C-alpha cells in the first residue's frame, strides 16, 4: 500500500515536471509579442462590442488605434469624444474631431396619419414582412413597425411607441453605432448630426411617390412641393425623386422650412416653443456652435 | 385503387382538393376598358418597352422587347392607345413599370390565326420553333414564369431523353390546367409534338394526378394516336407539380440540388398551359396574350375558369363570378399552398397568374404560433428531406452560414412544413428569409 502511493506520487510529479519543461520551451518558441498599449486602450473602451466603429469588436478597434498611428479616421461612437481623448492620451496622439451623431427615424406614419389597408399576421419581423409585400398601409416606403431596429439595438435606445407604432430613439442612450440603420429593410433610419442642445430639423419621410399619390396614402408625407427648397436661405434642401432632403452639414436650424411645409413632413426636435416674432429672425445657431456639443 | 399509382417517395401532403371549378368550361370575359401590362412578368431581366404614349397598338403587337437571353417579349393583349408607361403596384404592392393601354375595339394583328381549326402539320424545323417561341414571349405558365426558349435550348454536352409534361395541378382549388386538358386536348398533343421536335426527344410522358380522372381518360384515349407520348396517372400528393417531384415520380430520376436543372438528368419539364401556348404561338402565330385563370373560393357564387387577357384587372374577373363576397378576409394570387395574398384587386392578370382564391374571414387569419415541440412532422412532410424546424431556427437567429450547410437553397417553398406544423409556426416565412439571404451570399461570393 505504502509503496503504491510512493510510486504514484513519484511518477505523477515526474510527468508534471517534464511536461512543464516542454511547455516552457514551446511557450518561448511560439511567443506572440503584443503591444501592451492594446490592453490599455481596450480598458478605456466601453467593451460593448457593438461594431459601431466599423471593427468587429472593441479589441480589434484597440489594435487598430495602436497600429494606425493616427486617430483621425477612428472613432468610437459609444464612448464618444471623452473616450477618444483617453485613447489619445495613452497613445500620445491627437484625437480626431468628431461630430456627435444620432439615429433619426424618418417616418411619421402613425395609424392616424397613414391608415392601415391590410392586416399582416405572420412573423413579427420587418425583413420577412418586407419580402412578402409592401406593407400594411398604402405607403410602400413607410415603417412597418415590427421592430427589427429595436432588436438590433445593443443599447436599449430605440423602442416602438405603442400609440404611433413607430420607433422612437432615446437620445440619451443612442450611440450612433449604425446597427438600426443596417437592420431597417426600408432604410428609414439615418444617422444625422445630433445638433446643439439636441436640436435637429429633418424631413421625416422617405416616400418617393409623386405628391398626390404620397399624400393619398399618408397625411404627413413629403409631397415634393418645393416650398422648403425655395424657403431655405442656406441651400441645404434638395428635392429629388419627389422627396426633400435636408443636408445636415449645411442646415443652420433656422426652421423656416418647418413653417412652410404644408404636410408637416419636416420635423424639429427639442426647440423651445416658437414665438411669432422669431419667424423672421436670422438663424440663432451657427455652424461653430454645432461642433462644440 | 390509388395504392399502386406512382408518386414521389419523400414527404408531401394530401390536403382537400376543393376543385370547385373543375366542371366549369373555360369562358372568356368582356374586354376591360383599360389594361396595365407589367414589363416584368417573368424570371430574369424586365422587358424594355418599345412603345410611346399615344401610340396605337393592335392585339398581339410587340410592346416590350426582351432585354437579354433570360427575359421574355411582351405583347399587347388589347387594341387601343398607349396611355402611359408608369409604375403600378404588383401583387406584392411594390411599384413596377407597366404599359397602360386604353382599350379601343378589338383589332388583331393580321398574321394571327384566330380560328379554332386544329393545325396538326408542323412545317417548322427545330431552330425556327425555338425562335417562334422566343418571339411569342412564352414563359412557364405553371407559376415559375421561366422563359421557355431558355429551357428548350439544351446546353452543349447534355442530351434530353424525356419530355415530361406537367398536368399535375397539385395545388388545391386550381383547375386551369385541368380544363385546358379537357377542352384543348388535341392542341396540347400537337404542342407536345412541337416541343419534342424542338428538343429532338423521342419520348414524352404526361403526368396527371388521379383526382382528374376525366382528363386522364381523354388524354389516354388520344395519346394512342400520337407516337411516343404516354399518359401516366399519379397518386394525389402535393407538391407533385414541382419539377424535382415530377421527375422522381415519372422517370424515377433525381434532379440535383441548385444550380442543377432537369436537363442534368436528361429531361425537360413543361406545364400543359405552356404547351398550349406553344401550340398557339407556333401554329397560329399567336403570342402569349391571354391565359386561363381560375377564380375560386368557397364563398364565391360561381367559381369559374376564365380565358383572360394579360393585364385585365383581377377585380373584373371577380366581378364576373358574382362579385367579391362580403365576408372576404383574404385574396390569394395562386393556390392556397404557394400563392401570395394580395392587398388590392386592382392588380393585373400576368403571365404567372394561374388562379385567384378568395377566402372568407374565418379561414384567413393565421393561428397563433406556439413553441416548437420537436415532433418532426415538418421533417416527415418535407419533399426535399430537409429539416424545416432547424432551418427556421437558424434563420431566426441569423445563422445563415449554418443554414447554408443545411442545404436551405434546396427548399422549393412548397409550404408543406407550415401546413403540417401542429404548433402553427410559420416555418416557411423564416426559411424563405434564410434562402434568399444564402442565395445572395452565394451570388456575392461568385462575383
């Protein structure tokens, strides 16, 4: 009995020692030398692995930051400028100037504005529904309201409003990671400049039908009347394929277009209630203010 | 009796036939006042319009040219003035370009033979038959709308041994092919001879399901007069009209997975409707401008088979059966298994419209889906031997690479799995998503 125990301990420890030596040499041979700064950079990242930066995960983004020697084209939309500053400090580089963005839902077709014409009772999935048919309303461009964007959001920042059955973006949570933009089969969601004090002006419609047809299916559709284009003092609005689009780089948030839109297809967000006297004033917000938020 | 009949060995379902309009003769309907003829009625590139607004057109005049080999010509089905070329909603509700014509009178192109006389003698050679079929814009009328001239052009290095004729009409409710076989029997046989000549095959087999006994009897009797053509009665089993299932049932050969084609196992398969259109195109110079459409449904007053011009709004056909019943919940273009629900009756009849099925409210809504209990009923009915429950789960989780490994591209979208699922899971909806995504991935990889 005693000797069995002795032999067992002896043989096991011999095997252990030999293996340890072999493993040590293998480890030396196949050693991967990695920049320790990658770990440091990874530590300051949000570690959400959302892919919003264009890389598969946070680790890959950290590697890219370290290897590229220039942060101009790299940006973590989740961490924002604060994180980029931290990364810049670790690497001793300059962080690129990035304008904060936000996802914007460009459809206002609530059931009141856009009556239902059919009932859809298959899988609650926008991609499947859009492959089956154009949608349960007269507008083939409008939101299906089945929530592919909600499912795609890793930050719980987009939800379907029960009343309007349209998705709404939580502006405090949205990180502009682009996931919902990719998930929407109708291409309704767009990333736009977040704007000073979260103020934005955008055309909340992507219907490319002629005015009369668009209006027939939805009360708040863009009918391409060109009024906004004529009104805009900054040439920010273009009308193409019977649809107006506001270029957020040129827009100075004067809101003149909002006032003239006959179908209220142009929306403004987070502006204080407007007084009549303000209508003819020059724009309050300038481009410089835009970038500082 | 039906035990000894041939069929395909794997899967399939047998639902109620509901062939309500089987005894109704093919009728023609009054001409509509306006038609919209879609430019994309076939698989492949849409046709290019060659008419302008205000042009006068005659019945049978070419109005849009095929824009490639896999594409088909489109002819005017009416005479009148071209109103405009505009986007109109298709059966899915998406806007597609179409030629809209105001109907004036009924003036036909002079070279079209409009008599009922049977022309048996075939004066054309192989090449000119295929050219005539191509010029007439004929596509597979069984529903897939694949341009027929492409099918008949046998690629080099491959030989065709059999021509298989699909007179199965396995979809419940639909009777357009059944009526054609009864009313245009001789014409169909001449059509088969034409296609046999075009392909250079000695043998043709017509497969007909056993629920169409009158058609089997009539076709068998006449087949004695034609050398090389035989009629085979088949057991009633959906989806026997699928190419793979029909080839297996008739000649016991297995068509390989896509991109495999029937020609890979030495056969070409044509629908009886297509054969009749070929007869008319080759012998009577008549392009594909009308087709038989079944308008049916349990609530429809007078289920009927209509010979409708392409471009006729479906609402006119429904009106001719006694109007849309009040309790209508769903209108399906095609049969109940593979058809598509449509959201308006304004859509036009196209080359692929085999029937319109009107369902009352109580039959329209899907039952609520429950959880999968892994009973494998979907596996047992899948005619391709796939595992629908697995494919649908992979699709739900967006694991499309795994779905590709599970051969999702083999799916023929017959809907047996969804039909048979006791938990009422819309399996096919998920699988279709996976299939289209995987096909797209494969195409991108080839590029």
